[in-house]
């Protein structure tokens, strides 16, 4: 249906720049859009209390999400942030928006060719899938296993770029120190080779720092693990971290590792998380592994968990049923088979031939013993 008019009875309104709706809003996520709209609302209501925590409470988001949104809009040149000596935000200036040079002019819906709703949805799904497949294929082709050696000129150019300079500043805040060349090397690797978005890079550093790990080598290992598992958004990383952390906590408690898992061990943890086992089941498998092998053997624990997965084990009661069935099979004697004690030669201590003694033989033996001098 064409020719629909849009109007409002309420003249109280917050003015939103057309450029924001046409060019910036379509490629931003919902939280980022909410934050920008709330900032516009604050311009028309100076009496409102303002602060990061206030915005977070009003939008029902975390303070970290609000800061991430502000950094994103600063990178897009939608706003400018002013920081104090303690790296706290002290000012937010909403910039005058213009059409980005790489964007096509806005085209009204009436000028678009007529197309059915079903065709439009199919076209959008196909285009989205094609883009995702292309990005995925490009990532798999271009991601090296080791960190390349970037030249000082490359590092300097990366730091001077408008869209990445703010990222380095944000990482410094997480690390609570100035960046070293190794840090910039790693961030450039994450951005250019692994194709991590700036938001995902920030989440990566936030995650590692929360674990008390700030070394580039550790952060690189986590990043490669995420890339191998196809984690390319903050949402996927948060979901994976929740599952992986609960799994690792159970394993660390049972095996008493007190260390971060290695790359091969991480593969086992990811596999067990994919099985959907609860932490108590994983801990039980690891405890049984220690009782059987006296050491933290991930392969042995994997065999236990794989057997449980094949038998649709989901609770501790399921494990008990499986154990009871196994014990019943172990103690059951197959039909037609005599016990080892009744089989000739079944006992290795009875392998020699046995003699049968008569009554007269026993009497003669007793008389001979009594006749011996040492028997008295």
C-alpha cells in the first residue's frame, strides 16, 4: 500500500537529524541507537540528571554497554567525548551530521521499484547470507596462525587512523598503562587479520582483564580460540564465555589445575560445553578420572563424557542408573558356563595333578610319623 501519510497530534518532540536516520542508524545496533536518542532527549530537558549510570538505568543497560556505545559514536564522528585526568567522561558534544562520503544519497521508498513483501524478504535474506558467507570465507582464508611482524610505519599509520585511534585509547584504559609496541601489534592483528570489530576487540580485552590476564600472549591465545570457534560478535562471545567459564570452573575444581587451560585442553572444554552437560556432571567425570588414573587426564574424562552423551545422561540420577546397569552386567554369570572354581584347571593354583589317599595309607603314614625320634 503506497501513499500512507505520517502525522502526529503531539507537538512535544525531540528532533533527530535526518542524516542519522538515513545513514548512521541502519548499521548500528539497537543499544547504540537508544543511547544516541537518549542524548538528544537530554538536550531538550536540561533539568534531567545526567551521567553514565543514569543513562544505564533509564535504558536498562549496563554501564559498560553505555560506554561502548559512546565510543562507537565517537568513532563514527557522531559525537565527541572529553576526558579528565582519571579517564572519566566529562563532556559529550553531539556533532553536526553530514552524509558520509562513501554512502549513497537517501532514496525515498516511492522511487524504489515495486516488489512484493515475500520477494523483498527473500532478497534480504539471500543478500545477508551471501555477505555472511563471504566474510566467513575471507576470514578463514586470511587468518594466519601466528602474529605477523608489522613495521613501525604500519603501527604508526594504524594508531593515527581516526577509526582506530580511539580503540587504542580504550585498550589503554583496560590495561591501565600505556600501550607497548607488542600491544599495538596484537590489536592490528586482531583488526586486520582476524577481522574482529572494534567492539569485539574491546570485549576481548575486558574479558581477559577480568581474569587478571593482561599479557599480549594470553590475549592472543583467547582471540585465536574465539576465531577458531567462529565467534565474531560480542553476543556470541558473551554466550560462549558463560558456558566455557562454568565448564572450566568445574574442571579446575575437580582436577585442581589452578592454571589456565592449554589450547588442546580448551578444545575438550568446548566439546563438553557443546554436549550441554551441567558443571556437576563434568566435575563428576573428572573426579572419576582421578580415581582411575590418579592424574588429570582430559582424554580419559572425554571418554566418560562421550559415553554419557551417547546414553542421554543429563542428571546425576541418570548416572546412577547407568552405573547400576553396568554393575548388574558385571556380576551376572552367563548361562552354560561353569564357574572358574568348578572348571578343571580353572584355578592356576590347582593346575598340578591331585592324589587320593585310602584309609590304610593314612594309618601307615600316622605310624611312620609316631615312630620318628623327633615326634616325641
